[in-house]
């Protein structure tokens, strides 16, 4: 997936190298809405949930995550970590909370229990979710939440220390906190948050595997619904309905036909399916908040020699990237391996079109895009527990594009894919 869609469809902001550049809006992205079962194709209406037997993230694991964060804080000389609502807050505490103009904050100190700052009228709702610690400090509408954050820092012995600010904390919250805790030094919290979230546990991997399995099953049920004249948005609706019926949360699909498949983020122009069109579907969902991201490219009807040639080249580039994934290798070496195959075939070079215009892969976990990326200049070493997409698109403007995207995870002995691979242009799912 080239742009994440997680709760509230927020744009991802990233850091070059470790995190990556900010993502762009994808106007052809179709998010699921409740579907009328009577109107669903038979192949989709027959689907049933695949979520039986899954194991959620428990409090013990979240406690271990906080201890891991503290170990990384000690290494980075960070005395406390400040988080606003989002995936990282949920990762450490299990709390899901929407962003508003009223700050709701957790402070994870190097020593002592975490402290919460909550709007006064939201206290009851906040306490329903807060499980990791009970130090909840409330502020009224005429009071300063930043003063309460500074008070937690003072009470944890961090008033004059180094305070790590998670990268999604909004400026007005960070700035007010900086002024309220003037003796402290404020630094990036990314070494801690990325250091924890990049490395997945067995429970996290199992949730991602289930989300991937759901997505593949949805592809099988959706591809058989293709017919001449179908709008790309209609096929996307079938795909999201299929994932929802299978138990996928927040399903989405970017579906492109013909020449539009060469536009990685899609187009606002609708497309109707006709014989010989490339069909590119980039789709995913979540299981208990953990994401899948799979792209399949096929042809409606009989593929041409040109389409088959480019599809096979894409598969070789994806295979080259996978072969380059080794524990201890740099992330940029994976991008270079895929790009070398594509450039040798006469495309590019670099990020030029026609060719591969974006990074070869991104991190994935609780968010569709997270640390770190297979991209030039990223020397981050690959470690067991990391998860990535492998998706070296070949885009030929005015003609078509091919993307095969499969997410993988790193074991001590090397990489493993979550989904089964596409076998050929006319066999997109086994």
C-alpha cells in the first residue's frame, strides 16, 4: 500500500530514512461502508468470519513493552516519554482515544508509574480505558493541561531532564508543555517508540497473519465478480465487503483499471472494466488493530505479451528484493536489489518513469505505514521481528502499471511472507 488508511483516515507523517516521507492522499481509495447482503455477489455473500481463535494483545505484553521502552530511554538518556492518542498510545496502554483540541496525554517516565492528563468532563470515560496506571490528573476547561504534564514530570524526577516527544504529538501540545516545563530539554521520542514498535512479538505476528489471510480470501471471492462494464469503485466495494464479512476491521481497497493502474495513488476519474484491461487491486484490513496490505495485478480476459512481460519483470524484481532481505543487511540494500532488476530491463534509472517511482517497501504493524522503509539512504540494519511490504511497482504512464505487494516478517533465519504469492498474471491468487 502506498498510503496508509487507519482509523479516521489520518495522513502519516514520517521521517526520512528511519521513517520515510509524508504520505499523499489517495483519492481512489475506497473505504468500506455497510453493505446490503441481498445486493452482494454470491461469492461474497457466502463468506463467513475468519477471526475465531485469535489471541488479543494482553496487559502483560503491554507492561513488557513499557519496560522495553524504559530500557531504550535509558540508552538514549531520555527521562520521560510524552504521548498523545494514536497507535503508539494504544501500543503501550491499550487506550484508543480520538484527537481533539482538548489534550489527552500519557507520560511514561523512566522511573515510576505512567501519569495521565485528561479533560475533567472526560474523566469517567478515560478511566474506563486506562488499565496500565491509575495516576489520572484532570483539568477543567479554564485550566492548563500542560501544567499537569509538567507536574507529572516534576513528580517523577524529570522536571529538568530530557523529555522524549512522540512524533505525532501536535505542536500546540508540545509547545505548551515545553513552556510549562521550562527547565527540561525536549527531544525526539522516535528512538524509543520506533525501537519498540519495529520489533513484533509472536502475538502481533499472528494478528497480522490473520489479517493477511482474510485479505487473500477476499481477493479470491472478489476477482470472480469481475465483468465487463464494472466500475473500479464497484469492484472495490466488493473487495471491502468481502473483507468485512470475513471479519476484517477498517477494510479498504484501491482498485484501478487499464492506464489508471500506472498512477500509483490512483485517480479521481472513474474507470469501466473492458476486455484486456490490467486490474490492479491494493487492499487491506486489520485484525485487532494489526494491518494487512496486499496488492494483486491481473488482466480481465487474455493478457497480452507486453502485459505478461512486465508482470514477469515485476515478479523478478520482487523476488530480488526478498532475496536481499537478510538479518544485518541495510534496508537500502533491498531497494537497490529490486531497482537493479528493473533498471537492467531499460526502465528508470532511479525513481524516473517509466519504472519504479517509489521506495520498494515500508514497515507495517499497527499502522499500514510505520518504521522503517526499504529506500535508498536508509542504513537501518534489518533485525528479527521487523515487518515490511515488498512492492517494487513498475509504472508505465499512458499504458499500465503492475504492482505485486506481499508483506513479510523477519526471523532469525531470514524473511518469510505472510500471504501466498501470485503465481502468474492470470493466476493472481492461488
